[in-house]
């Protein structure tokens, strides 16, 4: 069956059911002899091939979505390659399905959407990746909060604390800005601390000081320059300078139980 013999209504049906381009639909129908189901398989196979070719491309654009429903807090990051695609209706619909699936069934359920992701890659012509997916469950006196930084919506945070809803919200905003890697200095791997300590110890800044005070200087540098950057409780509270996050939590008799931060461009 030649291309001209493919009925227009068949091409339209395949386009409506797959979202693929008109010429791709025509070619797939031509090669399948007008069999719509076979044409769908062809389009999907080609989408998978395209996805494979694009798999290594960076996905620094996209969108972070969050939802709180009382019992669960959900945060997902879905990346793409370019800003125009991050505003594409089909891309946004896929990101929304990722959010809903994770909220309903947990992060592992993202695997169920792999076929849809592959088809989307083939359709839009660039890599799409689920960069992160988390669901927290609220129990007892725990409080959940989420924050997605506007207007780009490319950085998002989900937190679980024991404390007030307003504090949880402020904390999510703080984490969005300050990007801690660990909750407390106790969680920083020992080898990472030792590596940083060695750098300070061997620096001209320390070596130029009397030997008996070098250890104290190094510990002060670790506290101010290292832990204050990467450990949440040691960071300066963005909402009130001069206080650390740990001090604010202590004042409010609150505790950080868990947090996750997704940033597509980082």
C-alpha cells in the first residue's frame, strides 16, 4: 500500500492515538500496510531508538512539582533539555502524571511510566528524565511542608518536621535557598570531613600561625566554612541573620526529621 493509498482518516486516528507527527504516522501506516496497531508499534520502537540516542543529554530544564494531601507529601523533578519544552503541554502533562503516580503508589512506581517517557522523547525530539521522586508520609505529630521556588519552578523542597506548619514552610524556603547536603554535621561522612580538614591544615593561612594554635584554627574553619555551608543545623537562618537553623529549632522545640531538595540546573 503506497503513501497516497493511506486514508486520511486513518492517519488522523493514528495521530490522535499516539500524538506523533503526520508524516511519521503516514510512513508507519505505509510500512505496516495500513495496520494501525502495527503502526503504533513501529512508532514506539522508533521512539525508543530516539530515547536511547538522547539518553546521555543533560536535562537542566524542566519542572519541579509538589503536592500535600494531608497524609502524604510528594515532590518530583522532571527534566528536559530546553526551556520551550519545559512549557510544552505534553511535557507538563507527563510531569503531572509522574506526580500523581508517586503520590498514589510511591517513588518506585515511576518505572510504570517508562513507556510513556520513551514515547514522549520520540515525540518532542529531546531527552526527558525523571530526575527525582520522593513521598513522605505524615504520622502522629509530624508536619509536612513543600516549597517550589517561583517563577521558574526548577527548585523544590519537601520537609518533615516536628513543629508548626509555619516553621515547616519557612524551613522549606530556607533549604531551597541554602542547599544543605546533610541535616547535621554528624551525618557528614568522616572521610569528607577529614579531607576538608587536611586542606585547611596544609593551607598557608594555617601554616603561617604558631603550631600550638593551628588545630583550634582548623576546627574553627571547619565550623564556619564547611559545616555552615553543608549541614542544615549549622547554616545561618535566612529569615533572621545571626541565628543558626539549629538555634531556631531549639527555640521552638522543633526537630527536622527529613528533607529532600531537587534543583534541575545543579
